[in-house]
C-alpha cells in the first residue's frame, strides 16, 4: 500500500529554487528510500508555498515558444524541474466523469518507478490501493495476479504519500473539485520493465504501459532499419536483461531479414523464458504492438 509519510507540522515555506538548491547542495541520492524520505520534509515546505506554482507557470508563459518544451506528459501535467537524478512535476486532477476528460481515473495500474507525492491544492483525488508480489508472477498478458486490497486513501492538501515501484497498484477516483499534486520521481530507479494495467474485475494483466524509449527505437528499427542494424539488435538480445527488449529485438531482426526467422525462433524458444516467448509470439501475430 502507499506509505503515508508523517512530517512534523511546519509552517515554513520555500521557493522552488530553494528546493532545488538544497537537493543539489546536500547531494541527496533520491534513488534510496531513506534519502527520499528525508526529502519529504523539504517537499512539505515547498508544498506550503501556494504561490510558487502559479509564479513558475507565469514565468514560463512569458516565453511561450519554450513553454513546457521538455514535457512528454499530458496537458494536465507540468514539469517543474528535471535532472538525471529526479523529476519534479505538478499534476492537475479535475472533478466529474472519468473517460476522455479524466483519462487517469478508473485504471488499475502499478508504476515502474518510486513516486513521492504531496497534495498541493484542493480536496485531492481518492485512490483505491492494492498490493501484489511481483516475484509471484511471470508478467504475461492475461496472467491473473493475486492482489491484496488496502482500502481507499485521499491525497488531501498537505498529505504526503510514497508509492512503491512494482508493488503498489492503484486507481484514482475523481476529486470533488479541482486538485493539484506535486510529485518527485527519482531518475535512476526506473525499473527496466513496463508498468502493468490490470483488469478491474479479474486483476489479470491487461496491458503493458510505458516500457521505455528503447522499445520505440527497436520497433522503428524493425520497420525502417536495414541489415546494418542486425548486429546491433543481436548484441541487444545477448546483453540486455529485459525479456521485453530481447523479444522486440528478435522480431525486428525477422522484419529486416525474414531469412533469419528460423534462427530467431530457435533463440527465443530455446531460452525457455515464458515471458519472452509470449511477447515474441504476440508481437509477431500483429507485426507491431501487443499493447
């Protein structure tokens, strides 16, 4: 379940640049839970500042051509600061129906990264929380996952929670009125496996979410590459430790050079890796995405 972090009551508020400077000066390693939890007090002080976010957005709007240029998220997520070590972002949560207006809601999913989050403004979204043990599953699509229901939590204003990578599952419930959360995501602890989306009734794995940019590059190699890419793809199969990436690379080779299909079949099936075989077969059946 998400860990609710208690921080001493603190009315101090800091500016965004102060938050960044303290992290840099103390050389916090946010990829360790201990130091990430230390950051909770600092995040609380930034969270106390109810002007920093609107000031930051207003300053960015002054240079409209560069506004949120590095933002790869949807239009309700604002990147506030990003380094190789961490990402700081603000997320707007709107009330009302789920569906198109609120695509984040009613989707049971885990994360392949740790997430420290604070309720910044508004009543906050509610989240139904569950946990699972990743060691108990293969990770196949349609695989049923044993989950433990941990109840419903609210990310109210001033509340700080910690979501654990590849352990916590949650589904958001729309807030009563517009709300904003502030997130810290450590940069180097992103697990090289996809997030899972789970069927809300059976809790079978229904979809892979946001694997990595590596996946996109390998898919493009299969569609647009030539024989010069084959050795690189073979190296990926040998050296990469992610069965998803290995399967995508093997399929890309068969797309570039169909005469190598039997070699790739022997390699994939000979691995006896159930996940890799499943992904390879699904991908080949549609020549594209198993998502």
